[in-house]
């Protein structure tokens, strides 16, 4: 039987330090990936903001446009919305893969 029934304060502190070191190294290793993911989110939010403003202007002046232009513009808006969503999902998958998380 090599089971310890008592752990000294020194041993407890050593174990805490080891856990803190492991957490620090993990965060340091993942920092560039986290930063890239945050930048991708900001980029997607900026693109969405610009698109929202364009849609607002389009909706405001929609009555003045010809039907075929309205149809083409609506299709372009939907296309841009899809591009933003795909960009964000691709970046999310890249981020999760880089930190070692498999998404179901």
C-alpha cells in the first residue's frame, strides 16, 4: 500500500503550481488562434453592419427603382448575407480545429 492519507501543504502548493503552469502554457499556445478568431468575428460584424446600412438605404429608395433592379439587388443582398455566414462558419471551424476541439 503506497496510498497517502495525508498531503503536506508543500505538496499541495506544488500541485497547484503545476496546474497553473499547465493552464498558462495552454493559454499561451492558444492565444494566436483566439486572436485570429476574434478578428474574424469583428470582420464579419463590420461586413454585416455595412450590408445592413446598404439594405436600409435600398429599402428606403426601393419605390424609385425599376422592378428588375429591385430583383437583382435583392438577390445580391441574399448572396452577400450567405457569404458573411459562410465566412464566419469557416473561420469558426478553423479556430476550433486549431485549438483541438472537434465540433459535432
